[in-house]
């Protein structure tokens, strides 16, 4: 259960001043948004996805790849 927040701005200030974390830090919010975005991909593909988080792929739905990654124009790459 997530405790009541002091407010987004106050949490951010407190986290900057010390080693405290905000209540909805990236560990929490990153997994939440991944789930939300994957539900949109599943809706667009019209099927339930079997998700391989390590490789960022839907193992049962190759057509989902078009919504997960994009092909960059020649000469442009995304490093990371």
C-alpha cells in the first residue's frame, strides 16, 4: 500500500535534499507505465501478449514489435 503523499513537489524537494525516495519513484512508476503501454499494444494487435521483459518482445505476437520499437532513418540510431 502506498502511504498518503505530502504532495508531488514536496516529495521531490525532500528527495533532492536527502537520500529519501518519492512515494511513486521510478521502480514503481516505470513498471506501472510499462503495463499500461503494453495493454495498448495488446489492444491494437487484438490479442493477449506473452511479454519477455528482458528482451522487450511479445513472444507470441511478432506484429507487436511495430508498436514497441521503431526503425530509424539511415544514419540515425538510438544508443542506449
